C-alpha cells in the first residue's frame, strides 16, 4: 500500500513537472485528449509494473536471506 501511494505521488509530480498541469483524473473521459490519455496510461502501467517487480525481488531476497534457499516457484 505504501509503495502504491509512493508510485502514484511520483507519477503525479512527474506529470506536473513535464506538463505544468494536473494529470488526467479519468483518462477514459472524452474531455481528455488522446495523447494525454495514452501517455498517462502507459506511464502508470510502466510504474506499477516496476513497483511490482521491485516488491517481488525484495520479497525473494528476504526469503533467501531468511531460509538460505531460493523462494518456491
């Protein structure tokens, strides 16, 4: 939960720096341009994927440190 909040806040801050505007609240809305909707969706997907990868790798490192073995598949 903490990681998802950090990712969301980082994405929002990055969007504001690049676009000087708030990110789209509802990318599917017809009020949002296609470009903004696509970029926001892609950036969100990449950030969430990286966050999940880091969480899984961290859990695997913890498992290996605690048990001395690789985690089960």
